[in-house]
């Protein structure tokens, strides 16, 4: 039986049952109470001696949690910024898409003409180079 239950039983004997109190029970309760008090005091001393270590650990834990929270919210803010930037880029690309399609269509229609013009320019350049060479040969032969 627990100390509290024993005290309640003794109290009931004295108040409700009006019977002769058990003196040995009272002495046993008093001794048990003293022993419990000693055990409690020892536990308090143990906790007090460990208090500084616990407080240091708690402070380190709080610091670590605070640091991790800052990192978490920093990542979250960066991801929000990137998400907004991505939305803006998607909007820009969507608005440019009709122009890109239009330019591709025009480019496809003009590419044969552009290729022909490029060939003509290439051939014209070859002709100029040949003419320059011929002119250089003629001036060399005139000098002799």
C-alpha cells in the first residue's frame, strides 16, 4: 500500500470509524514519510547538480533549432522567388510564341531566296577575286 493510502486509512479510522488509533501504524507512516523525504531530497540534489548541464544542452538545442528554422525559411523564400520568376518567364514566353511562329513561317518562305542570294553573293565574290588575280597578273606582266 502507498503512503498516501495508509494515511487516508488512519485518518478514516480516527474520524469516521471512531476506533482506537493504531499507534504502530502511525509510527510506521511517520518513518516511511521521513524515508520518502530523504529520497526526494536526494533526487532534488541530483537534479540540481545536473541543472547546469541540462540548461547548456537546452540552450544548444534552442540555438540549433533557431538556425535550422532560419535555413528552412530562407530556402522557402528562395523557392518562392524562383517560382515567381518562373511564372514571369512563362508569361513572357507565351507572349513571344506568336511572334516566333510568325518569324519561322516567314523564314521558311524566304529561305530559298536567301540561299539563292547567298549563292549569288558567293559567286560574285569568287568573280571579284578572280578579276583581282587577273588584274594582278596583268600588272605584273606589264612591268616586265
